C-alpha cells in the first residue's frame, strides 16, 4: 500500500477501520531486525507489561531515539515501496510501535519467566 492509498482509504472511515489501516500500512515496514531492535532498546518485558494499546506508557523519547537506527533502512523501504522521499521521526515511531505490537502478539501479551 502506498502512502497515497493509505491516506485516501483513511478518509471518512470509522476509528476502528482507521486503526486497522494504520497497522496494515506500517506493518509493511516491519522486518525481523526491526523487532530485534525494539526488543533490545525498549525491552520485551516492558512491552509485554504495557497496558496502553499505543504503548504511551513508555515515554515517547524512548521510541524517538530509535530513529537514527531505523530511518536509514526505513527511508530506503519507503522510497522503494511508495515512491515517496520523506521519512519522518513519526514514521519511525509508528513502525517501531507496530513491531512492538507484533512482538507482544507473538508472546500472547504475557511476560515469560525470563523477562
């Protein structure tokens, strides 16, 4: 899905549909190393303990600090997939939070004894 398609589909949709579209759009940028970076920098245990659906109980600055790591690859993916030349910190945050959601879902949202 291109950014233009994403934005067009968001228009006039219910919040639940917008949330699904948001996940679908940003999930295309999540690759295994993205999840590994989130595990390393944010921490699996913190993600699994998060009670906010948007992980807003983890300070925004901690998500922002992943930008220099994610942006170089994200910008290349964005150019390749969408023909767009802009990649922002907010794009990075959306990608890493989607990676965190996938990590939480993969672990059924439950911390293990190793966390």
